[in-house]
């Protein structure tokens, strides 16, 4: 029996904005991602990569088409159901970190776990932060951390619920080369150790080459059949 896809999208269409400013961002996108696969979403700026990633993660709802994640239809979920599903099954890493400035590194990782009902939220958060090399920075606030350290906190937060799927939107975009390489190593190591599905939006061709496969977008459409990253 064939393994079900981790993510399956069929004829997804999504427009953003209103009136004359409304833009067709995704125009009939159909993609399938297998469990444990590492996929790079590539293409020119404005091609719809980030929007596609956010739709996969349930942060954007399509106008039409279907989004099935881990066998569950995101389209059929209420906002509350979707938030709970996303919190448990999908880890998200953003380019701009999205940390809460009034919370310490430990609190930034632990509070989402607490809100999800985890009784050991702070212990798990500490373990994840130590796992990304921040064991000595638990009580530091985001403003006291470098960009690379802030992204490590964001990765620890994404990994803490042990998600089946990890998505990252230009995770090295605000980092220098050395920090960017360290962050990518963390993401691929987490994917390897945990068997997670990893989906990356990137402009970095060298990074995309490290994935099992690339999906190229252009003007809101898959530009060509998905190809191996080494192609």
C-alpha cells in the first residue's frame, strides 16, 4: 500500500488584496510532498513561493482547490481546529524570527507548548534550546541575542512540539554566511534525526541543491515538473 503524502495540494488558487489591487498569487498549483522528503521551493521574487509555503502550513486559506496535510483536509477545519493542528503537526521558521520581545528565549519556546497543554513545557523548551546550542542563553531576551541566536530560538520553538512537518521561509535571509550555514545545518540535522518532512523557500541555489527535490514556481504556477535538486 502506497504511503500517503505528507502534503498534497490540488489546483490551489489564491488571490490577495482587494479591488484593483487584487493579485492572483497562486494559479492552479498542484504539488505532492512525501513523508521525510526535503523540498526546496525556488523561483523569482513574486513567483508565489512564500504564499505557497504559508498555504501548505495553513496560514493562508486558498480561494479554491484542496490542501491535505497528514491525511487531514485543512479546508474543512475551523480556525481553532486549524490552529491546534498546526501547533501539533507543523513547525514554522520565518525569515524575521517572530520572537516575542518581552519574553526570554526559554519563554518564547515554552509558552506555545504551555498554551497547547504541555505539562512539561519549560523542560522541553530548555532541552530544545540546549539542542541548538543556546544552553547559556535561556534567560536572554531577543534584543540581547544576535540574529543567528534569534533564529536558533525560532528553530527550537518550531521543533519543540515534535512536528511531522517543518517549513522554513528564507530562514537564512537575514543572516550572514556563517550564521546562515549553521542554521541550515541545524534544520537538515533535525530533519535527519527526527524523520521530519522539510520544505524550504530559498533564493540560494546552493541551499536548494541540498534538498531531495526542487519545485520551481513562476507567476503563481509550477514552472515545470518538480525536478531532483541536483538537476
